[in-house]
């Protein structure tokens, strides 16, 4: 604690002028000015550090917002792949956290990216639900048709005769059970057309121009059905070329 250089009275720790005689103490003023200068330097240093941190936060905010928008827009092109929706959401959360720390609002583009990813996520879920439902419906339709064909085949009397309707039932059952030309997703097979001619020769038979669609949007497929007589007639194979009957 300093004392007045003139009257000897004690000076308060934050004053450089005597309250009794009004004398200004040079020593006290020097100490107070030095303390004020040091405090100003600390404040300036702290302000600079805060500015640097805030600038980094703003940079992170801008980067995360742009990426949230980018992934959100890309999710429209690849809406069946949820990875882009997840990336957009994560970048939005990153932008949100940076905006909160920086004390600013979340940029509009980050919000737009989140909305885009949310829309495409709903579309993706709807698409997958529709696909699963459609596949189950197709499989149920094919299973019911195979049961119907099995009943028709079982009702046909055994023997060497092979009429056209029996051959058609055998051909459709074979294709629905075994596929054709490597395509085994028989649940999508539809629109069978069994109008081709049937040729029988020495325990073998051939039906050409057996037509069907491998999917609802696919082109019509032409097949040649090769039959063979054992205990009863059965389909030996289905192919795109003739059966080479003798």
C-alpha cells in the first residue's frame, strides 16, 4: 500500500491521489498504469484467441453447411442408398453445433440439405416397402399358379399321348420352377403365351415359340421347350434353340 508523499496518509490500492491533501503520487500512478497496461494486454490476447476460435467455428459452419446441402442434393440421385441421407444429416448436426458455439444462426443451405435428405429418406423407405410388397405379391402369384398347374398335370392321365394343353402346363411349370437362361427370379415372370406348335417324335417332343415376359417391363422372351417321355411326359430342358428331334 502506498502513502502520500506530502502528508503521509495511506492511499487506497486503486487510487494515485491523496484524499486529504490532493497530492498525486507518481509511484502509485506508475504501478496503476502498469497494471492497467498488463490487463489491457491480457484482454487483447484473450480477444484475439476468441476471434481465432470464432473464425474456425465459422469456417467449420460454412464447410458443414455446404456439405449438408451437397449430400442432400445427391440423395435425390441415389435415393435408394441411405448413405447420402446419413451424411447430410451428420453435416447438418455439425453445422448446428458450430453455429451454436459461434452464436449465429444455422445457414439456410444446411437446412435445405437436411430437408432434401429427409424427403429422399421417406421416398427411399416408400420405395423399399413398395419393392418388398411387390416381390411378395409376385411370389404369391407364382406359387398359386404353380399349385394350379400341378393340379392340372396330376389330373392328366399317364400315357404316351401329349396334347397341347398338357404340354403347355408342363412348360409353364418348368419355367416357373427352374427359370430360363440363368434368370431365376421367376416371381417376375408373367404373360405366358403357349401358342407355339407341338411336334412329337419317338418319345421326345418340342414346342417352339413358347413366349413370356421375364418382368413387367421386360421384352417378351421366346423359348423352345424340349419334352421327353419316361413314366410320363416331362420337360427335359428349355432353351432358345431347337431340340434336334430325330
